[in-house]
């Protein structure tokens, strides 16, 4: 529920850049930082005297790389042994260490070594955006709608909410980024009862992705998302940096390959040049004392940039092609195309050509469109005028019963938010405690699925087996976070847990599970029949397990 203190803001906490907006006087205002920028680089730097945020943090990275944190979104809510995280760590100049299975950041601050969680670093960025909004609005802000990638697991969503709490923000809603982009263009009203297919194309510094949405009657469903987390805007920058380094060497006969500070300054200049080329056809590059006291002055044209990166533009479209193939939708059936993130005209042109000349929605700055949509949704949430934003759960969720079967509580592809309950009972005479083991997967036996967590319900009064009624409820909220509770109906005794999803299966593992479930479908059907026959012999009660449940029925 929104508080009485101040308006509700919308925040896009991006991997590369972040943005904050607010709805007032009938329109969305994207709020500029104290440096006059409408977006803030998602960088936090620790020095001997202070914490530096945004543009200032990014600018000092050349001489303080070990203590300048970026890509924090890639760390938050993950396990240290996550494969993607381990791959990313090879490219970061800052130090990531393990603590209780979680990634932590080690920095030097005020002359001392500090170990910080990703949530703590994220909270610094969030607090800065909150302060930016308060300075603009001249009043305190406590409520916000925060955007997250569709692919974020429950643990990443929970960690994001925790970071907001540390920053003094009450999260009214976690909103999927592609949904926010579609909301920015008011597509829920334009659809006017007709199903609309919307493709959101996202280009970030470190990744490229696409999402397919279906919009009808104010309902937003994210049908599918695809991303390449190892290709993005920095690949264009790297290509330009290599070109500029070669030009400097040819002109001055000086090799930059061992000068890391020079390369960082060259990279900053390349990023700025690419951004300038999104608005004009020529960009000047002037760097004082780049190497050995030698200045570097040159220029880069849009034509030259497009020639240097022509193969990379085609790579960007691979995620678009892939998502259409998986969704089995022809590109001519896409109604709207929305670009998000870095604005590169040649990519937008290539995207337009791919869709047969279909217009690309660019009337809202792609770097601001997600925050714009979040601010619009913020006013809807605060006024209790809810737009329903659905996405389906990738695998069925359930619990292990006494016979070892996984009893599904919420089926795969069920739209979120959702809530479902089923009733169970005890297996043993005078059983005072039951174990609730939560699984995700599509196989008949729980052991063949992925175990997410466990808790116990105790204090069940003595009774014959099968007499107590235990109601198990799975509740997935609008933010996609799963809570599981078990209650003894007679006594009201209850217990539960929030599944943090630290062990939630990756996208690749989900695809493997679905493939396996198809291959073993016939075996599972036979197994289920055998178990059902055995249960009939036992008058409907399960025959395996210790302190487990047997199924009674559905509420």
C-alpha cells in the first residue's frame, strides 16, 4: 500500500544506466541528476575520502578500477557458483569473493578493506535516485515501482526489494522491463480489446535481448524472452577502441597495448562518440596526453562506425529471430516494435528492415522508456487502478508426498500472480509433525525434479493416520515471489517459507527438464498407475516416506 508521504516514483535500475521518473501534472517527467543528466551510469566507486556515484564514478574508473563497481545487476540475488557469474567475474576489475555461498564485493574505502553485498551496493544507487527525485519534487519520497528483467528469478527479485528497503524505498510493485516499455506507449489502451503482439528489443552495454508480449483488455503477458548476456553495446565500443588504438599507433608509432589507463580513457571516448553518432553524423575525439605525453585528436563518422561494426549489427538480430521461432510467430504478425536501452540508429534501421519496413517506436527516448513506463504504472498502483501484468511460471511447482510423488500445486505456464491450495493428511498414527518439501519440475517422482526448499509443521494433535487436515498453499505475488504455507485446519497451527530460489533452475536447465519430461512421459504414466494401484490397496493412503503427507484432496 502506498504511504501518505510524497508521490510514487518509477525507477529503472539498469545494468549500465539507471533512470527515475514521476507522473505529475498529467505527464511523466524524467528527472535529471544534479549533473544535468537524465540517466545515471550504474557505477559506484569507493575512494579514500568518499563514495562516488554515476558519471563521476565512471569517469574516475581509469585510475581506480579495483574499487569501482558496475554490472551490479549481474550479481544481485545470485549464488557465487552460478555459471554466468563465474564467467562474468573474469572480466571485472573489482574483486568478488564468496561468503556463505553468496558473492560479495571487496573494496578499499576510507583506507580500510570493506566487504559489501550486491544489495548494499545497489542500495547506494537507489538512494541516489531517490534523493534526485526528492530534490526535484521538494518533498520526501518513500514509495516506488521498480523494474526488473523478465528473466529475474525469485531470489533476484527478493534481493532487489531488500536493496530498495536499505535505500529507504517501499516497493509497491516489481514490474517487468518489457511490460514497462509497452506501458510507456499506452498500448493497453491502443489494443482496444484486440490482441496486440509487441516485440521489445533491448540493447544494453553488456547484453542484447528481446521479449515478446501479448496485450489484450489491459492484460500484459510476457510470452517469451531471449537474451545474449555476452554480447552488447560494449562490443561496438571495443571495435571502435581497437580502431582508434591502431590509428594512434600508426600516427605516433606508440603502442597502447600495455597502458591500461590509456585504454580506459580511449574506451570512455569511444562510448561518448557512439552516443554522439546516435544524434549526428560526425563525432570528434580529443584526449589530452593519452600516452607518453602525446595528445590524440581524430574524428569518427557514422558511415565509418557502421562499416566497422556491420557484422555486429547482424548479430543483434539473432535474439529477435530466435524468439520468433520459439514463439512460432511470423515477423509480419508483430504489431509494434519498441527499442529499449542504447540508441544506435543503424541497429534500429536494421531492425526495421528485418520487419519489412515496419515503423519502430522511438518517440520516447529508448534509454528512458522503461523508467517512463514505471512512472506511469506507479500512478496506477497508487490510485489502485491496476493494470494486470502476467508472466507464466516456467515449471510446475509442488510438494513431495509420502509415496515419493510430486503433487503439483501450481501447474507450469500458470500466469502470475496466482494462489492455489491443496489438502493433505498424515501417514503415521499420532504423527505430530509433517515435512513440507517444495519442488519444481515435470516428472512424476519428486526425486527427479529440482528441490527448492523445505520446512516443518509441528504441533499436530495426536490422531489416527489420515484424520488431520493439512492445507498447503502456494502463493506467487505480482512480483513473482513464491511463498509456501502449511496449516493444520483444526488447530490453526501454521508455518511457511519464502522460496529464495537460490537453487532455481537456469534457462538451459529448464529446457533440459522439459525435454526429459517428454522423453520419460510414458514411463511416468506407468509409474503413476502403479502408485495409484498401490494406494487403492492402502485405502487411498501413501506408502512411502517419513513424516510426510498423503494427499486428501483439492480445495
